[in-house]
């Protein structure tokens, strides 16, 4: 039998109104009471009837999720997690891919594409921070990634500087001294590569080192990683370690190492960023920086839901930084781990 509000109220020992306030974020509720209600919601499998609430409040029940790429393993996985988190709250998701094009980002933000949504989660590559809020025109918005908004919009991000610094520290800890990077993108405005380069350099400076080389790429995919490693291996003194700004770059580099008889990790330590599934199944398995994608998705959808329905709509914007960790695997000398 489907759980009802009064069932949750009875189990939590509170009134029906209190349960309604908790699940809709309609009013402040004491933390202990909120926790008790949410425990009862989970135990009973209660799902609020967003359709009825949307009808009463003149909403569509749709939110937009806008990412630059779908074919990228990182963004594909993140989009799936965002959809899961949204559906768990009763939302229907409209998924859009922009290719990082400024014109499409702007049209989706200002509504000229014709989509009627109650809010949007967007990972912009080209729209300036100053334009995000003005284009949205009051639409509840959560921004993902490194293009930090001007302080008027909720922002869920990764500490890219700290994450890349940890990557450099890891390579140094493995005894590597001639360390290069693959992944600079001076022509793009979203800032990911710049932040990772900054953190990488910081980590090397701590050890009294400088980069052997930093190779620019057109994108963060395999073919560019392969091209970049060929360039590095042609140096008079090739590096003994390479930090790639994405796992896809690292996988392309791993292929070239095998083609040229360069042993990984004996001759060359390789490290990526993103913790995509392919890296876990590579031979050798790929050391990587793993952002907490599940928390990115959960916090972004939570923020948007609160902006659409809750009393936080008028509160200052929030900046949420999610954790990361280094996963040491075979490509930097860690022991073999089962997949």
C-alpha cells in the first residue's frame, strides 16, 4: 500500500502539517524533528505528490539539466546521477547538451528555446558569470563547475586547485621528479584547466620542482592525450611522470606508451582525473583524482528543490564545494587491485 502523509506522521510522532512542512521545505522545522520525519519517510518509502503540488502552485514539475557533453564519460555519468536525484524528489528532467556553445547556453537560460521548466541545473562553458543570473531572469538556477557565478546563484563545485595539488603530491610521493602535465586549454573560458594547472604547479613547488612541460590540448579526450604524450616522449629528456587533466587524456596517453614500449609505471607514471569506469578496467589500471559525483548531483538537486519550493528562495546564494580523493592504482605503482 502506498504510504500517505498521515502514515509518516504517525510513525514519526508528529502532526501531518509538520510532515508536510518537512517534505516541501515550506517552513522551518527543528533539526531533530526533521531527522525523525525523514527517517520515517525513508522507512515507509513515502514519495510526495509533486504533481498535485505543482498543479496547485502553477508549476510544470520539469527541471532542466544542461551539460556541455553527453558522450564524455564524466558528464554522461553526472547527468545520470542528476536525473536519479531529481526523480527521487518527484521531478521530471529535460536533458540538454550545449557542446559548450555560448549561443545555445544563452538560449536555454533565457527561455528562447521554448522549454517551460521550474528551474535549471547548468554546467556552463561559455556564458560569463555576470550573464548567468540576468539571462535566467529569476528562474531558479544552480551552476555546476568552475565558472563561478557572481554570488547571486547557488554554485556546486570541486576544489580543482586542491585536487590537482594532491595529484602532484602523489606523483612526487612515488619518487618522480621529471613531471609533466597534459591538459592546458588557454582558449577556453570555463577555467577548469587553469585551476588544475595552478594546483599542479603548487604541488610541485612544495617539493622544490617545476614542470618539465605543460602540453596544450584542443579537448580532454583520448586522441589529444595520445598526441600530447608523443610530443612529451620526443623531448631530449622525457618525463618520468605525467598528470593528465582528465582520465580520457590519460587513456590516450596510456595507449601511446604501450605502442612505443614505454613501461607504465616502471618508466612512466600516468595519472588522470575524473575516475571514469574505463580507467578502472585499463591495464594497468589508472590512478586518478575522484570527485564525489554523487554528492555533486545530490547537493545540486537539493539546492534547486529548495529554491523552487522552500523558504530559502530569498536567502543568499550558497557555494558548496564537494570532496575529492586520490585513488592510487597500478599506473603509478600501486599494487594490483581487483576490478
